[in-house]
């Protein structure tokens, strides 16, 4: 079944996050064409990560905090990001000033 254009744009944006960088749910939604679509980004990650082998661990909330709710999941996300050189604090936060993915379309402050 084909996806909506917005969903395809979400998938493409997530796939485009470079190694060693993170992106926020809201920024992905904005890049995909719906600045109010952060929940759709979350749903897409939840339901399509395995099918499309998405780098889910590169997506964080607007404050740079890991959003996975399970403690083991947070540790795993922290580990995967660390393998790419992204520092994650003991509070599961990423410094967006250093690690936020900058594109031609998102060079504004969050």
C-alpha cells in the first residue's frame, strides 16, 4: 500500500540524518512539509523502523532528550549514538548545539 506524500517525506528525512548527528521530531515534520506533524513522525518511527531499517536512534525530542521510555531502550539508543561519536549525558540528553543536523532547510534556532 502506498504511503502519503508526507509519510514518504518523513521516511526520506529520517534516512537522510547523517551519522554522528541527531534530528528532532518537530524538525523532521517541518522538513517533511507539516510543521505540526511531530506525532506523525513518532508514529512513523514506531511502525516503520524495522520495515525500512530507519536510523531511529538519531531522532530525539525538541530538548535533545532521548524519548525512548524503557530504561534498556534508552541505554541502547545512547550506545548507538555513542558509536557514532554523539555524546549523550547521564540524563540522556544530547547537546543540540553540537549534534543537531543542519540542512539548508533548517538553519534556524529551535
